[in-house]
């Protein structure tokens, strides 16, 4: 802590502050230069952000599905469907003969005396299980996959577990089985989590989808009263229900089966809802394709407008970036208005931004070599505006575009996509955007880039180093001022002491 002016009566602190203000002027200029570079970096990154958004839409415009969206209508509720872009227009007749069902099995009778608590330990509850229970036992369950492969998992029955603990272990296993106890019915249910008949070998668990047998199944078969099957004297009969495949005929031609109630065929995804017949009609969804093209055009025009605005924006050179000290003396609204002016014109006349605008305009003019009907954007109703002030914005004849999408969507797709050797409009735009993006990143980097990896970042780092060095110099200058004023204070104090001594001696002699 420094206190000056005790001897001289001068406001030393204020005098030094005023002197340092003059000394700090070069540092303030460096801070403004650094802030200006930051503004420019952010302006470049905003351009890349906009180009990236346009690039995402350009990618979608290369995809065939963007122009071949399909509508599907069904004559009844028996079958519903969705169509991929590859689906052919026309009618499809589906007759559902049988729906796929999931296998399930459950206790034949109640398992308790009515006092059973499925959350209490089996040791405490064994007296309430009417079929008895063997603790410290093991049982296993087997299920089957798409190719008939078996999955077998074993479970331990111990006194410290509850029934719900064991059923939870079954649910959490890889068996694909859901198990639960219903207190009202006093029964346990086991059911597959997916439909279908996967076990076609009746020598294995009588063909059950959820198989268990022998002494290892005593907990399920005896305690929980769930049986694979029963023998009525003439042979074994499966107790399990469900576990069946869907059966259907396609276009009255041949019968097929499916493990689930969903089936994909010829670019169509069918869902079987009930037994019955449905005729499904597929047609091009022109509205969906039209909206995608229009959304792309609108985004393109927005980018063109914004980038043209940046290259033509006025530069207010009298509104230099504010330093931290200057902001202290200003209101928030004043700062906002000032910074709006100081950030204006960061990319005025910038060659990179002007270059990508010119390149993107050319992408719409040049013909596209394809084997389709359309080779120019104008043939599908998309042209550039005749008003040169709008910088190459697009105009769309909506009726002509709809007609092109209705008559020949594949040719519209080829116009935008083209091939690797003969790129279409969307591919050309991607190339233009990629080149501009790389050029801007060399100048301004990405938000995740280190400062030393791009040009403006290195300039900002250099200014930071200069500011640190200059700040050290300012500290030394301030210290020198305090030493000089301190020496002056000492001299004045010494002079005051001598003057007081002389006055005291003179007054004593009188």
C-alpha cells in the first residue's frame, strides 16, 4: 500500500494515475487490436457455421430418397405399410392368414395359501407355498434364436432370495423372457419378449420356446406349477401357448411366414395388424419432395443474403473496440450499441467470402451431364434472380418444379447428385463449401482449435505476449514514479524539519 503527499500535500496517487494513463496508451491500442482480431475470427467462424448448415442440406439433396418419397394407403386395417424410396408405384395385395404370437406359459393352479409375500425371502415364506420348495437348488431355462441356436441360463434357488428376486434375474438374463407373479391370480407367468416359432424340434422340450425339464426344473414345475407339457396317457401334449409365426400370402401368388408381424419386401415395410386382406397402393409423395427442395433453396438464399451483407457491410473506423477500462465508464446499452458499430464491416470485401459466393453461383449455371431428362436447374423451374443487387439468389417456378418431381423424380435426383466424375449441383456446392471452409479454418480455426494452429490465433497470441511485456514495463515505470515522488516527499519533509528548527531557534532568542 502506497500513501503519498504527506509532506507536500499533493495528491500523489492521482498524479501518478494520470501519468500512467498517458503511458498506457500503447497498451490500450494493443488491447483494441487484439479485440479487433477476435471480432474478425468470430465473423469468419460465423460464415463457416452458415456454410456447414447449407452443406448438410446439400448432402440430403444428393440422396435419391429426397425425391422419391412414397405415400402408402391401405384398403383395410388388416395390413399397414410404409414404403422406401426404392418401392415401385402400384398396388400390393396382402392376405394375413395368421398373426405371429409370443410364447407364454404360466402356473396351472395357485401356488400359495393366500398369505404369500413375493418380496419376502423364500426361507420365511416356504410355509406359505402349497407345493413346497427345495432350497439351495438350481434350475435352468432354454430359449431359441433366429437360427434355432440355444441360450441356456441357470438360476439358484436360495433361502435369502425372494420370488421376485429370482423372477428379476430371469428378466435381466439373455433369455428374452419376461417373468412376473400376479398376486390376484396367485400364479407366475413366463413369456417370450418376441413373437415367433424358433424351436421346431419337438424332441426338445416338446417344441416349447421356453424350455425346462428334469430335476433342474423342480422349482418351476413343482413349486410354481409351470409344466412344459402333460401326458394324458396317449402321449405328451405341450402346455405352452403361442410361439407361432405369422402366415400370409403376397399378391395371391405364394404363402410366406415371418417370426414377427413385420415383414420387408420389395422396398415395402408391412405390418400385420389382424387376420384379413388389404390392398395397399403406393404413389409418389410430390409434396414431401417439393418441400425438401424448397427448404434447401430457402436456406441457400438466406446464406447468400447474409454473406453478401458481410462483404458489403460498412466499416466504422471511428468506433474502435472498447477496452476493459473504457467499458467501466459506460452503460450496458451504450456498450452494446458501440460494439455493434465496431464489429461492422469485419469481412468487407473479403476475398474468401466473395470467392465462395461466386463459386456457388457458377454451380447453378453450368450444365450437369447425366443420362436423365434434366441437365440444367432452369429445366425444373429453378433460376437465379435477374436483380444483380440480390447477389445470385434463386427463384423457383413452383408449378414447374412440382411437375418435374411428379413426371421424373429420378432425373431431378441425378441433376442434384450427378456422379463422382460428373458432379451434380449439390456435389458442386459441397466442393465449393469445402474449399471455402478449409481456407477460413486456416485463417480463423474452429471453436476447438488452439490459437497457434491458425493465422488470426497466432496474431492474437503475439499481441498477448507484447501486452505482457509492455505491462511489465508499465509496472517498472509506475515504480519509478513512486520512487521519484517518494524522494521528493523526503526532501520536502527534510526541508520542513530544517525550517521548523530554524523558526524554533529564532523564536527562542526573542
